[in-house]
């Protein structure tokens, strides 16, 4: 699990569009902390800090040690609103978490032991079906990623969630089937990619016949001019 990141915030008494616009003019953004059977807490953050953490790409799977006027809150970002043009962060919803908090998160999938897959050694093609998997876990034990093993996989085989190593207490949200994460496809044979010789010959004959008819027509209509044109092209 990734190390927590830290941010500071200040509480705000009022909410609304006017307040939000005023905060953004000051280089801050509105946010809210909710959950853990406590009253929601309206706060504001430094806009640049929020954008930096969001652009790291781990805000939804990494806990935040949020300091609000000196009070510490362990939170996880659950929703981020972005500007439709600039993609700057406009608002964040944070969830208060404890070791007892169960959440659902999207966790990246890493495929390992590619060099131990006979199918890939024989020039098979790895087709990734899922780059992330929705998992249910404790909010304080979110895995950075899960690993799925390709060792021994042949061409035509699939890599399923059962091939992944899940930490203790972590389960997939889809629990009614052994769903696919990736497949090893058989490459098309070279002869399948080349045109069929018979078909190519037929096209050549048809083209020759058309050129002959056109040439005869040219000779009948223009006489020697047609011959001179051919000689000039050469």
C-alpha cells in the first residue's frame, strides 16, 4: 500500500456557488469531509495542492492525512469535480475512514512472468481485457495493484482473476464467476495475410483483357497515334 499523502485545509462555515467562486478567486477550492457517523465538515484547500495530488493519479486509492485547523483526519477522496475545459480540480468529497471502513476501489492489474509463458515465447499476442479490477477491501489496506501470473500459459489460454494474488481480506466485487483479465492469442499465419494466388491471377487476366480491348479500340479510332503514344511512354 502506498504511503499516505498529506494536505492542509481550513474549515468554512458557509457553502454555496457564490462562496465557491470567491474561494477559487483566492486560489482555493471547496471540499467536504463526510462519513464515520459524523456530521459533514465543509473545508477549503489550496487549489495547487489539490491539483498536484490529483494529477499523481492515486488520489482514489491512497489515504490522505488531512490537517484541518490543527485537527487530524484520515480520509480518502471519493469524488472529484473537474473544470470541463481546464481539468482543474473544482471540488473534492473526502470520506472519513478507519480500519473498519469497507470500500470498493478500482485497483490496477499487473501481469507477471511473461518470460515463463510458452504461448508468448512462441510469438503469441497478449490481449489485456481488464487493466483494473474493482475490489472490496478495508479502507486502510488498499493494495497498490494486484499481480496475475502468466507462468505456464499457452496460446489460447486465458488469465483469470483466480490467477491473481489477492491480499488477505481483499475480494473482487464480481464474485459469481472466474472472470478474465487477459488472453494469449494465436498470431495469424503468414499465408492468411497474403493474397490467394488464384485470385490474384484472375485479377491479372481480367486487367490484361481490359487493356487489350482498350488498346484495340485506340488503334481502330486513332490509328498510328495510339502506337506513338505507347512508344513515348516507354
